[in-house]
C-alpha cells in the first residue's frame, strides 16, 4: 500500500472512531462521561481533518 493509501486509511479509521465516540456520548448517562467522550471525539475529528488536509484527502464528519 502506498503512503497516501495508508494515510487515507488512517484518516478514515480516525473518523469512524470519532463517530463511535459521539454515539457512545449520546448513550452515556453520566454528564461527566458524556463530556469526556464528546471532547475525545472532537479531538479525534480535528486530528483527522488535519491529517486529511496534509494528505490531500477531502471531507470530514458532519457536525
């Protein structure tokens, strides 16, 4: 696999994980846990956007 392909795959995995964290946050009953999951999802989404733009990949998770 090429470097670009590896970067693209990594970015996609990060986006999928961010979505999983958002869904977990929606199900969380503890407000602190919900906030923690939302923050982690946001950091991961921001990181995926940054890596995606560096590798030339477009797109992002909808908010």
